[in-house]
């Protein structure tokens, strides 16, 4: 490599900044953009190595596309490259959503009420599309459909973050008992120079924060520590992509009264209209908090808290991936977990998404048209979000 490390990190940042400004369409689309950029165009790694990297990041909790970006930056320019990749890919959408939050807070009264309601309605279509797509891929047989349905019922009956964690853990145990996945085929080992001892240190830090932040927030009560704990836990326990973070965050910030339910859903709808990772929704929520720190400071704190587990898990798990990918029990547990997270997302589709947005026949009609536009007309999400907001605003003004 002819570039200096500093130059290489700057190059990584600029490449991912361009992707962060242009990558619409959600996690699967992001992975396609990454493949075109780094496998086909730049040839940073082979097709098999990229597939193996994607498999690792789908195995770990957290946002798979962001984790793949972090790992790609790590392979190119070390820890600094990982940070550069994350910053470039994440900042555009995070800044846009914080600005949207501040706009609602300062100019919300000047905006037609129907526009914000339209954003809540389009969230119904977006989550329904995610449930349908994930259900087809992750629940293809009767046992996994049963795990999905049972998870939905349990989460609706016990609406708390602790219950959701318990459902995921129970699904992992059921997966180990029920499923016998096929052994993995031949592959190319990933060439990432992290020793197992270093990986163990990163994983230890991950679990130390996961267990220590709740204790710290109890001993030293403050809004900042409580927010860090809630968003770190959400980033640590979300399997299946960005949409699944919705029920965890809703139970943390809406139930506690930190963020109003209508603002929560309006922000979630707006998050579909910006490029980059959906986890930047955390920046919107941090900026929208009813208590300080909020605004720019709150947004950045929550953004860092929800993405911190991704860094720690990626750099910690990479040295052990060769063993994990061959472990049949690990793969079986993941099959159960994946089915359960579809159930969690289905529960979120009902409460709070549907119950907060669909109040009249015209709301159902708008949600249905948005779903058709996304699934069958294949319109980009940002255009569907914009169109739904405009249509709802016009209906509200006319009535």
C-alpha cells in the first residue's frame, strides 16, 4: 500500500462520506452499494471474503451494514480506518435528523398537522414491509413461524425492554433444542490482523458496559447516564437490522416519557427519507428528549451510545469468527433468535406504530398506498415518505 496511514484513513472517510450521502434503501441496499464499491470497483477484498464479512455482521447484534463498513475500514487502515468509515457513513443522516428534530421543536406549530401525521402513517407501511420481507427469509417453516407468533404475543402482553430481552434469550434456547443447521462450506479466511487477546479485551469491555451502565445509572441518577444506558442496551441486543430497534427504543424513551409518542413516530418516518443507517434515528431521539441533555449534545450522546456496541463487537468477534461460524449450536441459536426478532417487529407494527397512526379510513388508505408504492411500484423510500407527508397535509388542510 503506497498511501500513508493518515492518507489512507482520509481516503476511507471520503469514500464512506459519499456512500453516506447517496445510500438510500435500507441495510440490504447498503450491502449492495458496498459490494459494488469495494469488491467490484476497488477490489479491496474478494467476493468470498466480502460474503464472509457480511455473514459475521449478520450473526452479531446491531446494524449489519454499519458493522460491515466498520470492518472494511478496519481492514484498510486499522482502528482509525474503522472510525473514519463509521463517521463518513453515519454523519450525513445523523445531522439531517437532528436538524429535523430541532425544526419540529422550534417550528412545529407552523407545519400543517397533517404532515407529521403523514410521517406516522408511512411508518406503518415501512414496518409492514420489513415484517413481510424478514418473515419470508427468517421464518420459512412451522417451528420458526411458531416462535415468531409466540414472541409477538409475549411482547404485547409484557411490554417492557426486559421482556424483549427475555424473549430473545428464550428463542436462542429453543433454537438450540430444535434446529440442526448444515455445516458451513469452504470459504476464504478474513485477513484482519487482530489477535485473540485484543479481541477478548474488546468483548470484555462490551459486556462490562452492558452490565455496568445500568448499575452506574442507578447509583448516580442523571438523564445523561440513563440515556447512555438505554441506547447502549438497544444497540447491543438488536438482531435483524435497523427496523428491529424500534420496539426496544419505544419501550425505553416513550414509556419513560422522555419523547412524545407522536414525535417518536414522526421521526421514525423521517428516518426513512434520509440515506445511511437507520440507527441514526437515535440522534433524532436524543435531540428530542424532554430533559437535558437534548438538542445537538443529546443527539450526539445517543448516537455514540447506540453505535458503540457495533465497534466493540466487530473488533472483538473477528479473531473468533473462524470458530463461531463452524459451531452448530451457535448457528442453531441464531435461527431461533432471528425468528423471535420478526415477532418483536410484528408486535411493534401493532403497538405503537398502528395504534398511534391509524385512526380513520383515510389513514388506512394512505398506509396501504404507501405499502404498495414500496413493495410493488419499487419507489424509493424517501419519495414515498415525501409523498405521504404532502398528501396527508393536503387532506388535513382541505378538511
